[in-house]
């Protein structure tokens, strides 16, 4: 099945899993609506866990940004639905929302539900409201509470849910959710252990630009075959973190691949200590960025900022790029000058902190217009720091370049 159909299949599966609870509304009452919302909420949180598992979602697509969009949408709006569940249940059973009694099984079940709901509210607030103000890794750690919330909600549902007390389709289905949650969790742990990832050995390291380390890796066993512009997760040790990096070079014959990693924070800086001979774990390939370059109709213009050059290196090597506008701080921040000069691309650079006798320059639409006329006749590929990307995209749109001719990749998932 083509990737496009698989994406549609995933959407259909999500929607039909929710529609399956509709029979509960055959006799609409405050209680029945409350129970329906509770089960829909449970189902949505199950989907959040499933969509967070790369081993599972790669069955549907390698477009992790698309998966991420669905994950964000479900997370943001799903909670607003779930919010009505406790309200309706409190009203239906005339419960005291401030009671923390544990004297009966029902009380215990309700308390578990309250704990799960509070955790969910914290994650929702951190993601939907505070996301841009929180340090990325703290937000990520908080997000992992999702793995605790689902079993708590399942426990809550089995203890208090009147629909789950008797054997029937709903009980069977929720049991299926519990089992598949167990499988997803096991896969996630295997992933973390490096077991499900491809093993690669570092054969060479070099410094193509300031604070950038290139790691050349050869496969030990199973190798990945990335298309140009794709990325993979790089994990330096078992039970360690895995971060996404573009595969900047690839040799089809040997399977050798390279990552060019800029030290920007704790993880990327720690990688500079890796030595030749060490084994790392690679999960990929993912991504669809630059896919349009394969069947390009218009001349291609690359706008890269700093380490944002990496998705284009293999395209430059293949001589498929017409124009390259590269913004960096200094000449030492320009990576892979040799690849650039031996490509067929017309190359223009802008240095924001040039040597003393030059003026600072930035890649702007005006800067580009000095080299090419009629921007609407080109396809643009933009990758770099968020501020630069936002500004240049705004400027291109203001100059009537159709959005479908502007392709971007942000280095944050
Ligand atoms: C598709 C993609 C391709 C990338 N390609 C490259 C590349 O070729 N070379 C390169 O140097 N960098 C690349 N990056 C960026 C790289 O992933 C981050 O710089 C790195 O993960 C930062 O981690 P840190 O702990 O060093 O810094 P932090 O200070 O923890 O993070 C800096 C920023 O990086 C992002 N980030 C951090 N961790 C992750 C993560 N696990 N998943 C997604 N985003 C994260 C967040 O936006 C965060 O604010 C790419 C990112 C993405 C999403």
C-alpha cells in the first residue's frame, strides 16, 4: 500500500475507533454522555501513546512531522473533550469532587481517576499553553507521564465503569487497549535499550565547521537506506537519549552514512566526546523533506542558515541544486565548502559577523532578488534558525511566491 493510503488508513482507524463508542449514546442522558466522553478520552490517550511510538507509526508513514501534527491536534483538543467527563459524572452521581475517600472500591476507582486527570491537566497545560516557554527536555520529561496516565485511566475505567463490569464488546475492546498499551510500552523500552535500532560503528570524525562534528559510520549488520534529505535518530549509548539529525552523506554501496552535528546543548555537545571505534544506535530513516526535488519542475533555490545546510549536502553532491544562499556567522561556520564549490549551484553567502572590513549581511528576499529575478518562478527550500526561517518565508509570501513553492524543515519535532 502506498504511503499516501497508509496515512489515510491511520486517520480512518483513529476516527472509527471513536465512532465505535457511539452506540452508548442510543439513550442520551447526562450519565451516558459522560461515560461516552470518558471512553473517547481513554481511546484518544491510547492513540497518543501509539503515535508516540516510532516502531508503530513507521508502519503508516516516515513523515514524523505529520504524525507530530496529529499528536499535537489530538493532545490539544482531545483534552477539552475529556474535561467534560468528570463534570458530567460528578453531576450524574451527585459526587463530592473534593472527597478523597478510599473506603470502597468505587471510591478508590474515582481517586485513581482524579490522579490521572490531574496529571493529564499538567501535561496539557505544559504542552498547549507553556510549550514555547519551557526548556525542551523538561517539557519532554513531563510528557512521558502519558505512559503512567493510560494505565491509571484503564484501572479507573475497570473499577468504576458500569459498561465494563459485564462481558461485552466494550469490555473486550478496552481489554484490547490495555494489552496493546503493554505491547507499545515494551516496544518503547526495547527502543530505549537500542535493541530495535541499527548498530553502526564510528569510523572517522572530522570538523567541517566551527562546533560541528561529522561522524562517519559503517553498519554492523542491518543498514538503513535513506533518501536525500532524510534524518534518523542518533543514540550514543544503550538506555541513553536519541535525538534526530539529518543524514548528511550516504554511500549506497558500503552503507556508510554521516551525521554533521552542531554542539548547541547538552546532548549534541556530549557527542563530540565519541571516539572512532565506538558503536552507536541509529533509528530511521524518517522524513519527507526535499522529496519534491526528485521531480522538480522549477529551478531550485536553497536558503540555508548555519547547520541547516545538512538536508541539502547530498543534493549538492548530486548536482541537483541551482542556487544556494547560505547564511552563517563567520567563514568558519560555513560547512562543506568543497562540496558546495564542486556542485553546480550558484553560491551566495551572507555573514552576520564578517571580518572587520566587511559589512554584516543576512539572507533576505532583497538579498536574493539581487541575484535572481521573478522569485515566483522558483522552488524554495528553507532550513535554518527559526527566526531566519520565519522572516524569509514571510518575505517570500509577501512577494507572491505561492506557499506550495516554499518548502521548510524545522530542526525541532
Ligand atoms: C528533522 C531534524 C533534523 C535535524 N538535523 C540536524 C543536523 O543535521 N545537525 C544538527 O546539528 N542538528 C540537527 N537537528 C537538531 C538537533 O536535533 C538538536 O540540535 C539537538 O537534538 C539538540 O539537543 P541538545 O540536548 O544538544 O540541545 P537542547 O538545548 O536540549 O535542544 C535545543 C533544541 O533542539 C530541539 N531538540 C532537542 N532535543 C530534541 C529531540 N530529541 N527531538 C527533536 N528536537 C529536539 C528543541 O527544539 C530544543 O529547543 C535536527 C532536528 C530535526 C528535528
